[in-house]
């Protein structure tokens, strides 16, 4: 439970060494480059164009990968995410970097070919659409474009439905009685459409077409030559397009080796982009540059001598100023370190905060197991993650920490599953009764609850959940007092802790009176009986003294909660509001821990239902087959769903209930200039 001490590092060196120095800093990945105050005679270099160019290259590489994946299957093993990045020497890294332009050129070719394929496919769609429109006119032996002589015009078109030629002529005669020079020929006709050719005088063409339009006439698509010739031409062009598409697709399908080159190129361009971005924050003159940043004290001993020995550079280490915005690096033991990311997801600790990760770790694993609460599921999680940690020792730190977190969560789940007697629900009892001939209600001794069956003992389990919640909340109050003392506010430490403890302890027996039972349940184990009697004893003892404790606590809250107000009325009002806020707030907070029971019940009940569904058939053979199928798939689904639920609600209890009691947050995470690569990493120089 610690934050590493941060030092300020300042470096001055010749400008011609800037590139090599930043490469070395980036390879080590332990120094955060900051923006120094304005330095006379120095201005930041202009690197925005280079950074933008690197970003464009990354986008091009990403687009090329997405396109290639449509034509080539990128083969990666299921365990690829567990594999570490491939290590390259500095020499090999920069040698391969010299070929990046060639990779980008190949990716550009991929993009062009894909664009050409898209254009050809679009052209084929257009040609097929035109061909379909011409199909009704295939048998017409005249060109489809409108023709004319010096005095006459002809045009072709269609009318929906089956229409008689005589009806059209009658329509024209009624609408244009003075026009006698019109001829209509039926090209084809069916129930859906009638195709016609219309001949008339040139001066009457517009009027004739308008009359026909009132009957649903639409002109045929125009083309040079006959419809049959044009359809054949379109088919030929479509075939040529298809051949070109096939050739381009074949070329793209042979680019499987490009995936590895893209992997390296993406890493290279990402490193360059980050480096150029950092360069833009470093002031320089015509001869030298000045770098200021932050570094963990533990890394100073290996970085400072290296820089001074390797380069002609002046390096100074100092403590940050009191008001300086110093980044935060968390450092915890193997048990708590996997949860540093959980803390970071909420907010990094501010300068006045303590790192809550170490203390949170115990509660986190404890509550996760209580929510998932099935020993069979816990064994699966613990064995799977433990095996990966044992046999995949070279994994990257983030993946290793994630597996460690779920390993500890799995162990906690095994513990709580054993306490509740839940091993894949009531699978042991169901198997014994249905397949081993045991009497109804039989459960092997090993699988019986160590404490109690949560499904049938809701009230007592709920009381224990509330007690754990109070312990969790009180721990947060203690940490608030510790933080106040650390920051030199001893009076605030007293006011933020003692009144709260006294008030909540005074109210607790009244609250628990609603849930406490008189007698020990008949099916309780020895541990369950001990816990029940212990809770009863503590409750009885507190009930005798809780009223005076409550009165003292309330008086202290009234006197201290409004202490920041300058007026007497403001202090009294703040104190009374503090009483309301404290009692009401803690009541809501404690009730939130009912989710420890609720999610545990959800896991257990669904598991039991799955077991029951598998034993519905009467025939033993059919029942066994169905049970195996339902057992495997049902419990996998139940495990997946409830792991997510346990993760989300465990985080909520930390963020809302626990952190809300003492944690300010708002700190800034340490972001070093590092080689933030995905596939390759550079072997650090000595």
C-alpha cells in the first residue's frame, strides 16, 4: 500500500544527440517528459507534422490489416493473448525499421486493389441493373433510343399491367381528337407489363407522351443498338470485371506474410508518434536541448549513470516543488498489485491520499468470492488461472496481474462455496440421489455446508453480510482518520472518525433488531452455531449500552459536522444536517451489502435449476445423457454471467461505499515515454 517517491530529472545535452537520447529514454520507459517553464533562448521544436505523418501511417496499416483479413485468414493460436511480445535487439529493431517505407508501399497497394475490387463490384451491380431493365425489350429488333425523321418521331416504353393497343388509341383519340397521325405497336405483353412502340408526328410527340403517361407509360431505357446487343455487351463487361476481381482477390490472398510486417510497422510508427509528440514538448536552441521530466526514485540509480556515461549530457535529480503536479506510481505486493488497475479505473490517489489498493485487496477478493459463492466455479477459475501463471511465466505484466486477480478471486470463491455447501450448486446431492441410489435429501459429507445453506438461511446470512459491510465502511472511516493525521489535521481526524463510530455503533443494535432471530437453526453446523451465538452475544451487549453511546455520538456530530461554518447558526444547522446525513447515509450504505447475499443466491439457485433440468427424464440412460449436457453448458453459462455480475458489483462496493468514506482521488497516473508496442519490444540496453 504505497506510492513510489517521484523525483524531478533535468537533462541538458547537445542538439545532435537529442534523437539518440530520446530513443534510449523510450526504450527504458521509466521517464515522463513534462512541459518545462519557458526557457530564455529556447523554444520547442516543430514535430507536429512528423507526429501526424506517423499517425496517418498507423491508420493506413490498420486499414490494410482489416482489408487483408477479408481475403487471408490471420492464424493466431487461442493462447496468443497470453504470449509475451517478441523481443528484438536494438540493432535488429532499427534494421527492420529501415524497411518501413516498403511495408507502407505494399499496404498502399492493398488499399488500391481493394478499392479497385469495390469499384468493379459496383460496376457489375450497375450493369446487371441495366440489363434487367432491358430484358423486356430483348426481342425488339429496333434500337431502343428514340428515333426520328424530318417529320416523325418514334419512342419505346412500358405500361404496367396488360393493356390493349386499341384502348391506348382510343385514349389518344379522346384526348387529342385533332391528331390522327399516331401508330402504336405492341412489342410484348403479359399480366405485369405491356411494352409498346409509338410512332407520331414530331410536333405531336410531347402531347402524345403526356397522354400516355396518364395511363402509366414510362419510356424504355435508351441504348445504342438493339436491347439484345446491349445486354450481350453488358454481360461481356461483367465477365471481364469478374475475371479482374478474381485476379485481384488472388493477389491479395497471397499477401499472408504482410501481417507480420504490419505488426512491426504499427509498433514502429506508434513509437515514432509518441517520440515526436514528446519532442514537441522539449525546448531547444540551435545547439542544445533541455529536457525536464519525472522519474521514480528507484530508477534514478540506473538511469542517471547510464545517460551520463553513454551521452555527453548533464543530468540533475531533485525533489519536486510542493505545489507541483507530480504523477503517481502505485507499488504493492503480489497480493494487492493485481488490483492497481481497479484503483486506477476509479482515480489515482491525489497528493494527500494514501494508496487504498492494499487494504481494498482483501475486501475485493473476499466480496467477489461471497458473490460468486460456488466452490466448483471457484475451482475452475483458480485452477485455470493458476495453471496459466505456472506454465506461462513469461507473460506481460498486465495479463499476469489480471490472471492473479482472478486466481485470488477463485480461491475466495472456493472458500465461500464450501461455507455455503455449493459445489456446482447441489450437484453432489442430485448425482447421489439420481444415479447412485441414495435416498432423497442425501448429500455426501464433504459437500455439506461448513457454515450454512444460504438458500435456506437467508436472514442469518443477510446479517453477516451487513456486519461485513460495517467492517468495510469502518475501515474506510479509519483510513480517513489516518489520511487526516498524515496531512497534519489531527482535529479533523477526531471529528471525521470518533463521532461516526459512536453514532453508527449506537444505531446498529436498533437496526439489527429487525433481523436477529431468537434460536439457532436446527441444521446449523458447529461453525454456524458459533457465529450465531457470537452475533447474539455482541448484539445483546451493545443493546445495553447503545443508547448512551448513541447520545454521545449524536452530540459530537452536531458539534463537529458544521465546524467549517463561521456562524453559530451555520454550525448548528450543519451539525443537524450531519446527523441526518450520517444516519441516513449509513443506513443506505449498509443495505447495499445485501447484494453480497443476492448475487450469491443468484449463482446458487440458477446452478440448482440447471441440475434439476438435467434430471427431468424418467429413463436413467436418457437422464444421464441430458444431465451431462445440461450440466456442462448450463454451468458454463451460469459461471460466465455471474463472474461478470460479481466483478461489477464488487467494484461498486469499493467505488461507492468504501472509497466514498476517505478517498479523494484526482491524481495523475505516471505516463512515461515508452515503447508502447503490441507485438515487439526492444531489448533494454545495459
